[in-house]
C-alpha cells in the first residue's frame, strides 16, 4: 500500500515539469470522450447538432474536468506552492529596497550564526576523522570525592603500568606534543612534532598513505632492532621531500638524532589533538634523545607530562572500563609508578588518586578548555541578533501586508480559505529566509576562518578544519525554518484574521484606524528594541572591561620592549661556556643602533611561565612564591622601578655569595617589620640567598591577577643544563631592523642554533587578551548590527505607516495643525515604543548580564553608567530613525491628501 502511494506521488511529481504537454493531453483526452458520446448519439438516430449539444451537456464543463484531471495527475499542494513562489518573487521584485534590506539583514544574522556554530562544531562536537571514533577514550587522574579532573597528564611509569595491565581496552596509547629542530641543507628549522607510543596509530586505525605505522617494536630504547624510525605527515612529505615516491627509507635529522622515514600519513590525518598538525611522529621511548640533556622518562613519578587514551574493546562499555581502571589504579601506582606509600602530589597522598576514562570521540584540545564558555556566550549573542533581525522583518512585513488587505479580501470572497492565504503569505517569508540562509552560509566560510585567526597565537599556530559537515547543514536548515516562522507567522495571522469583506464594506479609513490601534506591531518593535538593548549593554560591558584591562598598571613598560626566543637545548655549549655566549650575545646586540638595554629571563612576564619555590626568612615560616631567573640589567630593560639596592651583574657568579632581589609583595611576606637589603633568605631549606635589591610589584600571571610575591635570582648563579633564556631588547626605534641585526649576530656566534621568532611585549599582552578581545569585538559588531537593523526597522515601519496616514495628516493640517504638532504626533508614537523597549531591555540586562561577570575586569555587570549609556544609545538611534518620516509628513499638501483619500 505504501509503495503504491509512493509510486503515485512520484508519477505526479514527474508531471510537474511538462505542464504544456500535460494540458494538451487533457484536451486530447476530453475531446476523445466527447467524440465517443457524440458517436453514440448519432448511432441512435439523433441529428449531428443535437448529438453534439447533448454530448456536451452530459459530459459537463470542460474546465471543471481539466481541474479534476490536474488534481489527479499533479498534486495541488505542490502546484500551489510553485504558484505562490512565483507570486512572491514578483512582489519582492516590485519592492527592491525592502528586498535588499531584508536579504542583507538575514544574510548577516544567519551568516554570523553559522560561522559561530561552525567553530563550536569544530571545537566541541565534531568527531575525530578516524574509524569508530565513539570507541576512543581519553584518560585523566581523578581525586576521591571530587567531580573535577585532578590532572590531565600522566607519569611515564603510570602509563606503562596501565598499558601492561589493560584487559578491557584493545589499544592503550600515549602522546606528547613538542617542537623538533629539523636539520636541512640551509640550516636548522623549527617544526611541530609528536612523541607517540607503539599503539598510537593502531588505536586510531587510520592506514598510512605510504609505508607503515610506528608499532610496539619501534617504541623501544634507542629505536629497537630497526633503529629510530619516524612517520611523517602528508604536508611534510610534499614540502621537504617534494612528494618523492622514494621518501620511504630516507633519513631525517631531528634534534641531532637521525631517523628513518617508514610511513606517510593521509592528508586529513592529524591524530588525537584537535588544532595541531604534527609534521613528524617519533617513538615515545626516544624521549631522552629528543629532550637531551633532559630526560622526563628517567624522572619517573616526578614528571607528569603524557596525554593518555585508549580504544575500548568490542562489547565493553565506558562504565565497565572505568570500573576496571578504578580497581587497577592503586595497584599500578604502588607497584610501577609510585612505589613510595608516603608520596604526595600537590598535597595529596597516593591512595586518594585513581585513573578515569571519558569519551574521546571529539579528541583532545587545550583550546577547547579556554574558549568553550566564551564561544557559548557568543552563540547566545548571535542568536539574539537573529531574533532582532527576524522581529524587524516581521514588523516590516506586517506593515506591507496592510497594503494587500483589499487583495486578500477579494481572494477570500472568491473562495480562498484562510489556510490557503496563510500558505501564500508564508511562502514569501520562506523565500526570504531560504535566500538569506544560502547567502549567510556562503558568508560563514570567510567569517569562521576569521574567528579561527583570533583563537591562535602567532608563536603557537592552530589548525582547525572549518569545512561544513552534516551538523552545520542541519543547523542552517533549522535556522532558515525558524526564521521563516519568526518572520512570517504573526504578519500572516494578522493579515488573514480580520473580517476582510467587512473591511471592504467599512472602507479603507476604518482599516487604517484599526491598523493604528492594533497592538502587535508595537509589541514586535518593543521586543526588538529590548533584544537590541541587551546586545548593546553586553557589548558595552565587555568593551569597557577590555579597556580597563589594557589600562591596568603592569609595573613595567611594555612599549619598546621586544622578546626574542632562543632554543639552546640542542647546541653543545653548557655551564660557563653557555653563560659566556649569553654575555657576548647581549653585548653585541646592545651595540646595535637604537638598542638601549638587553637582558634575559627564564619566564616572561604575563606568559604564565615561572618557577615556584619555598622561601623563608630567619626562623619564619616558609612561603610558596614565584621565582624568576633573570639576567643583568633585567629591571632597567623591563622598565621596573628599582626601589632600593642594586640590580644583578654579570660578576654575580658562584664565586660570590648567592644573590636575590625581592619585589614589594615578597618583602611584605618575608620581612613585614624590617629592612630587606642585606638580609638573608633560605630557598627550599638548602640555599642561603642575600637580598641585594627591592623592586616594584609587576603583573606576572595575567592581567586579571594581582601582582604575586616574586623572588628574582641571577642566571649567573642558577645555571641549568643548556637552558634557553628569552632575550629582552629595549629600543627606541622600529624593532624590525634590530631583530634582523640580532639574528645576524646569532648566526655569527652560534650558526647551529635555529632562528626563532620575535614578538613585541605589546603583542604578547594583546595575545594574552585573546578571549576578551574576541568577545568584545564580536559583541560590539553584533550590537552595531542590531542597532542598524532596529533603526532600519523603525524607519521603514514608521515611513510606511506615515504614508498610510496621508489622508488623516492632510485633514489635520487643513484644520489648522502646525508642522510641529505633526512632528510631535509622529515621533510620540515611536518614542513610547522605544522607551518601553529600553525599559524592558534594561530589566532583561539586570537578569542576564550576571552571566558575563566572569569575563569582566574590575567592574560590576549591572553598572548603572553602562546601563544608562546603553539605553541612551538606543533612544537616540530610535529618534534619529523616526525623524525623517516625521519631517516628511510635514510637507504633505492637505488638498492633495484629501483628494487622494
């Protein structure tokens, strides 16, 4: 039965394309039936004229039969739809200004929604491009009686112990992202890489494009029987091997260690970490060679650095896997990873920790943790823009539908039901929404890539695949359907809900009077203004917070300060020889024209990187504080005020007493009652440090945080193996030539050291505000868009309603009304709508802006000044949009207006 109905509808739809041929078939068929009846009459002895007349009378009206045949052969609903589309196209063509405004509004709103959703889909929803990604899990260390993960990384021995005792997982794997130094014919180059365990590729189940995977036999110390091997990405193969088919078996030198290329992965493969595109994958067991002179594997439980995941065995649920991990965690911690029962990690003892797995279908991504909440907030803001756009178009369509009342009444009088009229009116909304959705979808390609550029740092690029998938297509379709309903349903119901024939009998003036008394247009415009007010308030809060962050005192002078990174871990100098290089490099760079000071630091301010230590003064308690290792002239280079004492010197070596410089906060903690210069402090109950200077407090761990207590120590007395310091250069000229000169000096002094990037401190600060900048920028853009959309809606609605009141205004002016009275009359109606919408918007803001509190700096979400300014901007925009139609109304000629009426 169902199959028969489907075939019937398929045949009907096939008939839609050949309408002229089908009409001719109807003519031929009816002519055949008429001829057969005439022939029957003639055979019974009736004369030809009478036979033809009786045959036509028996057959009935030809047009009636044609309509009946059309209903049988072609679905009337579909034919009506195409007819309505044709009519809607003609009506929109007659109003090009309205059509362009409507399509531009919808394109902006739907395009912005699609772009933000695409980014959300890429970061949060999109599964990894691997087979059966729903079977992947990612692991973290959990703390007893705590719902939040305790640590996302693992010690090497803990991973190996769990790998060896896994029964519910088919493959347990670990990975560690880092940068490698690639030796080429031109020198040394920095590339992205990843250390992976032997079952990393088998767990992901993506076959290599060429060659083979890294397997357990390769994940051995020194590379196993076949020696060190590497798998490369498709992009690396094309760039460095020029797509050579004989690349398998070739050698690459990474971190002064030679590897044999055994495989090339497909172009779309990037592993488990979303946003990263490793160029080279090497076995995890070779970490000592890749990190030399450091060795994270040898550090055992003291180093927690590995990301771990696994693939579930067939038939095993995530709950069963977690039950096994919970049972095995303590045994593995005790026997393989942390044999000391009294061991503590971040003040927690070993028995309080266990391993837990979570669904890993969407992969691992640090950026996801940083931008998850901001992107959801932006998604809410952009949905508000869509609501404003739809309400605006609904108001304009409601005004336009009033002009069609006579047409709709006539169609109703001729037999068209309300359902048929609703279908025709909603088709116009559907056409606008569908066209706007297509244009917005195309626009979203550019916007989504622009958003990705705001998420990435110049020194840490991210790669996100923003190509649309089925969820994005479904989202666009849902937005188009929602827009159709929001735009068209209220105007359509209102236009068809009156007694249309009664409106014709009572006359056009009665219709216009009822139109002015109707509450729905005012409700729509008021709601639109309220949503726009909410957007403007949110944008004002985020923008002002960003300004406060930029103006927050740092404690140092960022202008004119450049950070040059040096990667020294793979060169051969060490100890005093390395210090001699740093001193010589700083001396040569300081001679470059325009350079004022040069120094070094192990942790750059505001980057979040610093060491921690336990410091105590005399017999006082230990204080856990930040510790920075810096070079000579550091404070003058940074522009930090020296309050007392002196700076570090290159002569402060191990042959002299250990030196330290404190900031004001650390002095308050360690010496609350006394003078600090010349006093001694103890580091970790081992080293005695002499305080030789006191400096002002500086921001260190982000602009939002208060200056922490910091103890500074000289690089000349805290020499670490092949340590890489950041070079700080203060200049009073364009940093471009200075950076080029510094690179030339580096190539001369240490040609084996790769040329690293340079960044100004101001750029570092700007990138540290990426989240705040993204939200403030998008919120401001959405707020301006909402203001423009609202202003256009107010202008269009008032201009149309004013034109509809031409006769009334003419009569008022004929009876003596002055132009000022007319302006006040027109502006008064819109002013009430604008003020009412702003009041409603302020009430919404009081309830909703508290969700922005965590994104604001040094201000309250319900700031009276911001709320007042936002309301003032809306009222001003409303009055400016209402003024042109009001002024135009004052130039109406009363006599012409009355004649027109």
